[in-house]
C-alpha cells in the first residue's frame, strides 16, 4: 500500500468516531506492551480481560488474543490483529473497505456451490456432492461450477485402473487357449481358477461397489435400467464362479470339464472395466460444462479502481465494490460492474451482451455493463448493480440453470433394458421352477445352473459397447468434417430438431466490420477519396476507422500524414490531409459543419436499408463522398440456409442488431423469421417459448450473449471461431465456423442414431436366442444344456458384430 493510501486510511478511518464505534478495538499496542496501552485514548484498540489482552479483528469482528501468535499488520501507524491469515490478506487488499465500515453494508453471500441436484430428478437437492437416491446418477452443483476437483471422477478413474489391471490378465487366462496359448496347462487348471478368483474379487467387491449401489437403487425404486442389468449380470457371473471354484462337486457331470465347472470371472471384470470407461468419459464431458461458467466469470476483472471521497484511488477486490462506489475505468480494461457514466467519453465493446461487432460510444448518463471492454477513453462510473445483481452474474445464472434443467436423455439401451430386465428375471425364475418341478436329479442343482446361465448370457457385454462404439466412431468422423461432438445426447436430439435459431453476427456474417462502398458525390476519384479518408482514420482508434484503413490497404492505396487531427466523440473525426481539410462522420457532424446532405440522403438511406453503416465525407467544406461499412454475410451462408430448408427445418434469426439491418440480412438469405434487438435473456426466452410449443430447438451462435440460449436449447451449436464460453455451453461445435456444418451434423446425427439401433439389435439378438437355450428348452430334445464355450462364442460374436457395424460410420459421406 503506498503512502497516499495509508495516509487516507489513517486520517479518515484510523481514529475517527466511525472507525472507533465499529472497529474501535483495533490495537495501537504491540504484543510486549499490550496491557500498558489497553486504554489508549486514541484508538481504544486493545482491551484487558483479566490477564489477557485482546483486540477485535476488523474483518470478521472476532475477538483476538494478542499474545496467541495471531497475524497482525500496521496500517496508517496503527496495529491491527486478525484471527487468521485469510482475514489479514483480505484487510491488506482493501483496508479502506473495512475501516470505513462498508464491509458491514455488504450482504453475506450464500455458501458457494453448497447445493447439488440431480439432472434427471431435479426435485432431489442436497448439500454437497453425492448420488441421486432415485436413479443413482451423480449429483451436479446447482450453480454449474464445483468447488475443487470432481471427487467422483477421481474415484472412478482410480477404480477404472484397478479394473483394467485385473481384466487384462483375466482375458489372457480365459481366452488364451482359444488362440493356441496353453496358458492354463502351464499353470494348472486348479491354480488358474484360484488366480482368477483372486484377480476378480477386489474388482467386483470394491471397484464395482458404486454400480451395485445404483443397481439396487433401481430395483428398490423400480426404475429398471442398465445398472439393474449390470448388477444382475456381474453379480450372477461372480457368485456362480465363486461357487464353481469352491464347490465343484455341486455341479452335474455334464457341466464339468477336467473336474471343474466353467467360470465367468473374466466376463464380470471386463464388463465392469467397460462400464467404468464409459462413466469416466461421461464425467469428464460433464465436468467441461462447468468451463462455460468459469469462462463467463473470467470476463469480469478481479479488481476495480475505486475513487475515494478525497480523490485518492486504489485497486480494490471486485467483491468489495458496493452500489454507489465511484470507479475509474481505464482504456483497454474491462468495465468491472454495471453502472452509469459520471464523467468522460469512450467507446465500449459490448459484443458480449449484444453480439454486435460495432462498439458503442458512451458519455455522461450512459449505462455501462460489467465485463464489457473499454476501448480508448477514460471513464468515471458509479456502480449501480454489483454481485448477483449484475448482468454478467445473471448470464452466469441463466447458463447454469439451463445446463441443470436439460436432463440427459435416457439412452436407447436403458429404454430397452426397462423391458428386457424384468423379462430376463422372469425367465430365470421360470427356468428354476421348471427344473425343480420337472427336471431330473439333481434337480435343484440343474435349476440353479439354468437360472444363473440365463442371467449370465443376458449380461450386457455387447450392450456396453453398442452406444459408445457408435459415438466414438461418429465423433471421429465428425471431427474430420469440422463437426465437434461434445456430448453424445446432442447427437440423438439433433436428429429430431425442427427449428434452428441462428445468431447474425459471427454466425451468418463474418462478425467484423469491413468497407463495402465508396460513393463519390463530386468529380473526385473514388480511390483518391478513400486514400484521404484512410489517411485521416489512421489516427483514430474507432473500429469503423480500422475497416476503412484495412479497405485502403487491400486496394494498395498510399496513405498520407495527417495534421491537426481531432476526434469528436459520437460524431466522427477531422484533420488536414495533403493540404485538404477532411471531416468524416455521421450526419450530426455534417450538420455542425453547416453542410447540406439532402442530395445524398436517398443514397444513404438505401445503404442503411442494406444493413450498412454510412459515414459522410466532407473535403474543404464540400460533401464529397459516402463511405459505407458493414458486417458482410459469409459466402457459405446462403447455401447453408438452403440446405437447412431442404432438411425441413425452420430458420429463425435472433440478433441484438436493429430491425432494419436484421430485415435486410433476412430478406437476402430467405430466413423464415427474425427477432431483432434481443438481449441474452431474450434469446433464452425465445428458445423456451419454442420448446413450450412442442418444437425441438437447435441454437447456433458464437458469442457470450448466446451462451444462455445455447445451454437452454435442445441442441446448442457453437461456431468454433467464436467465444470460448459459447463453445463450452454447446453440445456441438462447428470448428470452421461454417453454418453449413449444421446440415453435416444433422446427417451425422441421423446416421449415428440408426447405427446405434442396429448395434442394439446385434447386442440383444444373441441374448434373445441364447436366453431360452440357457434356460434349458433344448434339454428335453438333446439332453444337453448350453455349453459355456458356446455362450462365450455367442457373446464374442455379439461384440464383434457391434464393433464392425459401428466402424461403418468412418466411411459416412457428410
């Protein structure tokens, strides 16, 4: 803290009545002489309670014992004592805030990230992370950003490595003989069985414990799903195998090979490992959704330049800024909070709110928004909305709410499993009863074997591959075509979309102002006029000036030095170039110069109706030219719109731009409907409105202002050339920023969904055939039960069919 700040804190607050009444226990004594100064008339900062000297922490108000080794510091000639290093650090960062008593005006925030909810069952809300008591799904933070690491991801990753470490040797032991490796003969059959038991037991009893918990929850709540199948299949395979190792004499001779019953340890462990792979991938994807919130929070600066009543200034932590504080916003910095301009003029880049590329000029009484960028001038702003009341905080809340409310789609596998699971269980029970009633001796053993065989062959090994294999192949194929798939459910939803909402700037257009027209109104050459205009604007920092200068550079025009340059905020600029007095700006500037624009107004209005920004150029007091700048439409956009219409989609443009510009762009592209002048919450409301009418909505955008709508939509599609927060809020990203990618993504979605259904068929058809055989329907006719080798072959063939079919997506034409 420099001397100016310290003096201010000392003179204004160190011994004032206000400081005395609220924080008057700040100590003026040292540890060695605390009692001697216990009644210091200046600060009354230390008190004596018996033999213990104490002080009051100016940050939290706690009583601090002076001789207890607590942190302290000296500010403005006064010693202050703190209960913890955290309070000391907070005081050191902003002493004026605490000494003035302003900290008591600040409402205490609610515990951050304390409440978690289930995306599938939003009525489930609890403090801290955990699993849903209804569906077993991991709970997510209600504000979209978790405190610290994702403990479930860390835990599941550790369990995955343990499962994989056991699965690999188990597969070698079980499958080696099929590939000509007599491993079991080398080790010995009995030793091999005990080794398999040792490898599988920690995986099933420890690693798979969360799966059994979810499976039991699904049974208890009667919401049967994949966890039910996994619990039954893995549990049956393991328990059966344990009994086969420990009590082989219980099994009939027909099932024994070399005196041992067949075991399924490798099937149980491989299924667990496969499920963990899917879970870890899903948890990582879900964790990335929080990056959208973090990107938004990073838009606001961490400090704000506070101006004190005596005129001194210092950088205060943003969380200490209160309504009514006066702040200085320097050129190139972010506006810290929502407020109103008191002094100064500047140009503010508000694209994070409006999505429009053209910055807005600001002066006294104009409103500014936290997180927007101050381009060139210095402003003094009075804070109006801080903390959770700010526009940026509301956008964060909207994104978090939309992400939380968008419940994941129940996978096709779960929908099939809801019917398949009870059917398999009923068949297993029926087989067991049938063997007990009508089977030969030992009937009970045959009953147990057949029931367990039914559960084992129904175990979802291929089912675990059906969806992930298609998704992995499809995401790889999509990436080759510039379509990045962040979440699998977005692919499924995209196939059902019937309305696409597109942002204008950066999505339909290039998102950057460019020079489009130079119209000479005198006998001067257009190139010469542009050279003069660019020479003048070279000295300006306005984005429109950049467009003019860049236009001249592209035409390889020479620029001349400018003299007597003067920028008039909100109007334009003037100066002397090549001996000519040049003025370039809007109609207000021209009127101030006393120049008549009537002859050019018709042309100017025509340009404006085409969505262009028009500037008047005056040379030596004569109206010489009209110069127009616009955000031009991408070359690929018209064909992309036609492709979307051909796919039967309705296209709506939602933009923060004005009605005239929006209508001009929509008319040129044949867009079905426009919504102009919309803010982030308006775009989100539009998505919600269409969804309420039964539409399946996709939203395509590239800016911070699009993030809430991208998260709210059934499918969010971000332009890869846009803001990071837009990319993180969306399920699909078009890497090239090309709107035609939506048609490619939809084709990929339809094909992937079809492929998954085919995979599910392959996954279940073998079970459908194998389950009755495992139940023993062939025994009365052939006298044999299902061979374990045949069961293993059927499961392997099922998996090979699924993998082969999924790989066909690599050749999909997009």
